[in-house]
C-alpha cells in the first residue's frame, strides 16, 4: 500500500489566491491596526483564521441547493434535514438557527437565569460570552492535561469529573445543565473520549441535571474515538456518533464545521419540555421554527453535509492533515499542542517567544508575524481573546498563549501545508525580531474581533 494519504476528492471549481510582497503586508497589517481580523481576505494568501463556514461544498451539495424549498412555513427542506438530524442524534425536537452562537443564545435565553453556573470542558468564546451576557457563570473544567500543550494524552478534551462532582454538590441548585464541547476547540481541538462522555452524562443524571453537548465537530471527535479508544477500531463512524448523542439530552451545533456548509446551526433536544420557550425566542430572533434564519437551500446543503462529514476516508485524511503540519513544526523545533487536534494546529507561542512579556501578547505577536512572513492568517487564542482589562486598568491573562491555524474543509492541498511549514520555520528562525503589541482600543465583550493595536 502506498503510504501517502491523499485528498479523497478531486477539484471541480477553483478560486485564485493572491501573493503579496512583504512590504505590502507590512502596510496592510498596519492599516488593519495590527489585527488580522481587520484584513481584507483577498490580501491573505492562506486563510487559516477559521475552519468555520469556510470549507468547500461538494458537487452533491451544490446540486441540492437547487432543490431548496423556500416556503416560509413547513418547507420540504426542513423535514428532510429534520429526518437526517433525528437519525444521527436519536433526538426528536429540532430547530435550525443561522449559526452556532444563535443556537446558544436561543437556548440560554430560554432556559437559564441570572446567577446560574454552567460547567463545560472549555466554553468556546461565543458560548462564554452568551452566558456571561445573561449573568451566568461559564466554568471551564477540562482535565489538567488539557492545559499543558506539551503533554501527550489521547483525549485532552475530557472534562474533570471530580471537579464536576464537587460543583454539583456545592452549587447544584445554580446549575441549569452541564455542557461538553466536542472537540474541545478552545483547548486545542482535542477530543473527548466516549468513556468521559458516558461518565459525565451519568454524573449529571445522578444530580438530575440535563446534559447539553456543543457538537460543532462531532464527526472529528468520533474519528478520534475510533482511532484511539479501545473497542471502537471496527465501529462505523455513524454508530460512534449515535452512541455519543445517546448520552445527551440536547445539543447546540454550528453547522459551519462538521456540517460542511458555509452557514447554519441548530438546537436539538430529546424532550419537549423546553421547546415552547425555545420556539418563542427563536421566532423573535431567528425566524419561524421551520427555517430558523436559514434559506431552504441552506437546509438542503446541510442535510447532505452532515452525512458527508461522517465519511471515514474523508475524516482519516482530515485528521492526517493536521498531523502532517505538526510533523513539519516538530522538525522545525516549533512547539504546539500535542497531539494535533482535529481541525487545527495550535502553536505554543510562549516557546517561540519565550522572552516576550505577557503584556505584549506573545500569541498575537506571533500571529502577526506569520502574516508578515508568508501571508498566512491564523488566530490568537490567548490573552487578547480570553484576558480582560479590569476597571483598575490591570489585565488578567489566559493560561495559554496559542496561535491557531484552523483548516477549512476540503480546501487546501498538501503543497499549501508544505509552504506553511516553511513559513513557520522561517518565523521561528527570526523570533528575536518579532514585535509585541499594545491594545489601543477595545470593547467589553469578544475584544479580539475588533480591538486596535500598536507596536510596542
Ligand atoms: N462552539 C464552538 C466549539 C465553536 O468552535 C464555535 C465557532 C461556536 C460554538 C459558535 O458557532 O461561529 O457558527 O456561531 N467557532 C468558530 C471558530 C467561529 O473559528 O472556531 P458559530
């Protein structure tokens, strides 16, 4: 057997990307206030800002788009997608939303109250923001290994069950439900084991609390279970997925990831109990429950994308892609969260810039350096994203300083990854010349999206 794992597709439609010079990139980044979110995408060569909504759809999905039923109420496309989601999740009550954060907003508004506390392995930034905005505490309880980039563990996304139980005992009355993010995006795209899902569900059940999963990347998580957890090597992905869902009472999903679409999300629940409240908020903010902020064509593309995202040859290639870039970084002596995650590689900026003080935001600085060196756009997952400026002017810092390179699905080929490996190695060589930043303007929530910076 040849050992190269190829892209399991061929390219039917192409989109040109554009090289820029280093001098141009310096000007462009300065005009963007040293915040890569403010760059124009056409000025980026390899856009690994996010794997969310950026992937390539298949010819089958594009074909299905023509079949979209755009009726306001009761569209055929809704029922088709509902059938697919009921089959995958084993849950009956489904509403679409325009994306993941809308699903969060609708669910939290419908069922949580001020003063509540929600445990999770790690809340994604929008999940945390949507909870905090409602006066709810978002508590991250990932296992210790999940916070140590260099520690190898097969399931670094697992939640710490002892801390969960302590919380259930101490503050049970304040907990509306427990959450679990698969894969654990903020913690390095790391998977959660089936054993951990099962045990967490059992604990929540013991204390009478529902279990809600954030399932943006459920297929990638299932593939990790197949590859790493004993007893699953010969289990079909869909069966693994169905078992994962069997332990949950509900889920929120950003379909822009493993749904293989450019826009979409949903809430799915096992019981009807919360559905009246969910539908009321949904109608106010997203739309009628059979379209929830999406067009009929989006529902069609998602119905196909959910199934395509569970194909094993695709998932094997997908996880191998991240691992391949990891091998290139290893060779260049650049540290990253190990093992590599499903959708992304997370560079440990503190090992590239060991001497840069935290107040100069090392991960943000590295992110800027990758753009300047090779036109690559990643995203900082560090103290700009998760730190806070306190009213007294001091800052809190995040426990990790990472740069995430997240890979759009079915979009970049092996040579793009080889190029990126070379750029990162160059940046590491020149680490001494990388400049830190200070924040000159910021908002109270999710400041990384819009903040303005200057060189220090
Ligand atoms: N939950 C997780 C784990 C996510 O990764 C995201 C989005 C969301 C919820 C929100 O979904 O974007 O559709 O509203 N993550 C993207 C990212 C934005 O780049 O990781 P959304």
